[in-house]
């Protein structure tokens, strides 16, 4: 987390680890799969890869294979678990360009898989399947910057037409901001990451840039570059104090 963008990227990870992974699993549904720290049964993974190879032949590029994998698992009646005491070290994006490339791929995968997720939602309703239903609702939630942008636009429109609704939206945005910070605190987010909060608009600009280049991900995987070479012992000695709460969880 040596750069501002890396700290902001990590901030999103801490937020989503809590909201779309820990909370859904705690409520009896499935955790959303992340791009790192996954453990999947071999036969199920081989099935997913076989389907992805078919897509590769048809379209020339595979978009977000982790999204396809999680849909496959949930639609097969599997429940994706989340291990809050697992410790994963992941190199985060370090520049505006990397944020833009990564978010282009992620946004493309969100819109590309939304139709399949909607089918899972309808299937969950029809079968009264809580796992599918809550997982689909969680997965269909638009990226935060899109939600906030749309809310602000509606707030300005209602300011001229429906002041009461405008006030409600303003209070909702304040509540969201407070909730966002509380979730970071609940998930034991490091001080270095919390200090980057005032610079969140920089990350949002990178996401907007990624949205404008979203179609590029249909032809290019837009892989995130990784340059750091570090020994795990070096990282652990520097940051092990951040994980005291994990030891407490295990004791309980």
C-alpha cells in the first residue's frame, strides 16, 4: 500500500470483504468470490474452466472467470463459504492507469453477467431458495460510484421539484457515508488505508475513466500488472500487528 491508489484500492477490498462476503455468508447465503484467496473443489473448477474455454473459442476473450465460477456454484445448489480468519496478502493497483484498466474489466463483467444473475434471482424467488435469492441481490448491486452518482443527480432534480425527497436522499447519502466508515472500522481496516479517505474522489475518477473504456474489455483481458517482489516474512513482520483480532476470533 505504498501509493495513494493502492491504499484506496485496499479500502474497497476491506469494505466489500465485509458487505458482500462476510455478511451474506453469516446470513446463510453465499459469499461473493474475490480474485484472490479462493479454494475450490477440483471437479467443480474443472467444469467451470471447460465452460470458460467454450466462451474463449466463441468470443476470443474470457471476462471475469471468477464471476462465472460463482454463478455456476450457486446455481448448482452450492453455498460459497467465507473464512474471516484467512489472511491474504494481495498487491493492489498503484496508479490511475491501473485503476482505469482494472475497473474497465470489472465493470464489463458486471454488465455482461447481470442477465445471468437476474435469472438466478428469479430462480431463487421461484424455488424459495435463500442462497440464490440473497446472492443474486448482492451481486446485482451496482458499483458504489454509480449508485452515489445517480443519487446525487436525483437529489439535484428533486431539489427543484420535490424538496422532501431531496432531503431524504441527502440524509441517505450521509447515512451511507457514515455506514461506509463504520464498516471499515468493523473490518479492522489499517490506519494507512483510513488516512486515504479524503482522496476517494481520485479513485472515483479512475473508475469513471474505466467506464468510458468498458468496451475495450471485450477484446482485451486488461490484466493488472504486478511489479513488487517481496518475501512473505518481510511483509508479515511489518504487518502482523494488524491481525491481532484474528487470534481473538480463534480463541472464541
